[in-house]
């Protein structure tokens, strides 16, 4: 059981649209207030932020505050929740906590769940049915091979209606996001700074695209800059939001390995793309394979791991419709009968969403169906 973080105060949804309650907002801002102290403490002790973030409010102040304890107590006592809510609204975000609606259930399984999750974009993207989100993580200094793989995985999963979770970082993260967006899919970016702070700055266009069709999230309040400890801390959120984690090119000691470790703690499956055994870029990820991670060679392998549908590889894009498996043919006929989204097609056919999404992803990769900007599938001319 996690510690009481709200000093025993009663929590209830407050603010616009049932947003985060006042005690949870206060704790979130207290963490931001103490963020530089947390950085200094962890740097000296080589610790992990998750140990501190799981403490109750009073324990956190005692552990981190040092000479700033008195100032931290004054800050908490004078905290203005309404002003904090206005700030959230001003940046076009929403604040969610576990005491209100919309807080992702996956986060509640963490030993140290975020007190508040700040969301820019569509909060409904965060708490969907099982099998609908995959985290793709890897090196910031990825090779051309890693970038190509990440983009292809993001595109294939996005085409199947699976949300792609990553960190908006350079390298693999950005490539995976761009792949999902190229397929008109949904991307979820988890930041190590405030939800309105774009890091790195050169990803401003990518940030804007994600907020329009997906979601940008953070546990830190608006305006908060990124610190070294907040990057591994945000990795636990990526693991908790995803049903499966795919690692693409992770060097030894890479932050991506933190994400895979959090995923294992949560009982999530970890998959890995084999990399060059002679290159540093894949030293850590190849070790995951040796330790038992699932080998994935393409998006179809990930869909199989998610849904267990046993579909064939989509490598041959020239297969005729007559060569499709029965489920794929059934879904294709459903698309022909009525243009619609994955959920609507599944309802019309009396099928669960997971296998329908997997079948649609394969059909799209085969060029038999296409999805428009509204996420509706239609039969192609071929």
C-alpha cells in the first residue's frame, strides 16, 4: 500500500469537468517546488526518484527539504488550488487525479502513481481497453536502422488502431511517434517536464501534431522544466500506460531499460527488436533478449503478442483477398458493408475490439483497406 500523500485531507473531484482535487494538486506542485532538491539528493546518493515519489507529503518534505523544510511547509500551507487550476486551463490542459474521473487505471498499479496527471490533448486516449496501447522506446542516438525500425513499428501499430506511447525524445521516440501519425494513428507523448514545455525544442511541430490527434501528458505542473531525475521517473508512466513495451536499440545503461524494468514489475510484456551484436547502440536491448524478452521482427509480431490472433506475416503485400485468413476476410467484408471505425465494425460483426484492430492493421498493410483522417476504414480499389 502506498503512503498517504494528502496529510489525511478529504479528496473529492473539484474544479472544471471533475478535475484533480486540491490535495493532489498541492502534492504535485510541492514536488515541483522540491524538484531541484530532489535532483541534488539523487545525484549525491545515486538513488531513484521512485523511492521519494512514493513517500507521503510530510515524509517527502523531511527526506528532501533539508534547509528548505520550513519553506516547503510554508509553500504547502499557502498553496492556492484555484490559481493552479486556472494555470492548467490557461495552457489548454486538464488535471486528473485518482479521486476523479479520467485518471488512467494503469497508473494506479504503480507503487508511486502520479498525484496528478496533466493532459494536453484528448484524455480519452489514455484509458482504453486492453491491448490498445504499446510503448516504443529506445536510444536518443539511434542508428539509421533503429530509426527506420521505430518508424515502421509506429506506423504499423498506428494503422491497427493501437496508440503508440513514447517520450518525444530524439531518436527512437520521435521516429515511433512520426510513424503512428503517418498512419493517422494516435500518439501519446509522456514528458519529463510540464505538459506545456516542449523538450527538445526542435520537436515543437511534432508536439503540436500529437496534441491534436493524441495526448501529451506529464506528472509535473505547467511551466516546470525537465531535470535529470524526471526522465527515469517519467519512464514508469510510459510503462503503466502501455499494454506492452517494445525496445528498439538501447545501449547499456539506457533509460529505455528503466522503462522495460518498470513494465516487468507491472506484469507487462517486454518485447525487443534484435540489433547488431557488434554495435554499442544495441548492447542493452540485446541483453534483454538474452534475459527472455519477446523477439519481435515487425508490427505484426507485436499485434500477435497483444491479441494472440496468430496472424501470418504481412511481408507479402501482394496477397489477394482470397488468401486472407477467415477473420481477416470477415473484417474486410465488414468494411465493405459499412465504412466506419474499428469499434463500429467490431460491433456490426459481433467481434471484440482486439482481433478487429489486428485484422484491420494487417489489411491496411496489405493495401486492402485505408483509413481517413477521421479514423474511418474503407475498402481500397485494389
